[in-house]
C-alpha cells in the first residue's frame, strides 16, 4: 500500500489531538498530496520542539510518515527561523502546531 496523502494525514493528526484535548492546528498548508510535514510542539513552558521528516534510510519498507526530533525544547525564535528557512526552500511544506505539555506527540520518531 502506498503512502497516505499529506492532507489526509494532517487532518487525521489534528483531529486525533483535538479529540484528546490538545490544541492542534494546521499552521501552514502545503502540497495536498506529497508535501513534507513539520510538527511544531509548544510545551507551554516557553519552549518548542520540532519534528521533521526522517531521512529515507531510517524508514521501514512502506512506513507512513516517520520523523526525527530536530529541536528539543528549544527557544521559539530558533525553531521558527528553521521553519522559515525550510519554507523558502520548499514552499509545499506543511506545518502542524500542537500544544502539548509532554514530550510524546504520538508520531513515529527515529533516533
């Protein structure tokens, strides 16, 4: 089975977190079918973590989206600067913003 469309994956991710009581929104929409997804986690303590797509070599066969932690509880300005640079490079990028006090956004993360 192929990968899930980006718009459907993002919609499901947002709905799941909102159903769990976490504030989650699509902060930026990209290509509906194959846009990359960044997940920005605001820990509600003045820090933000950023999860970006993992390199293809670290993914299992036909795994859906797999992420790597790019920033862990970093300053918001640093994370937003990284997102802005990526948008300049890839205008099809999606950004999901999640408010979560914990560290587990419920995505597959590789080391």
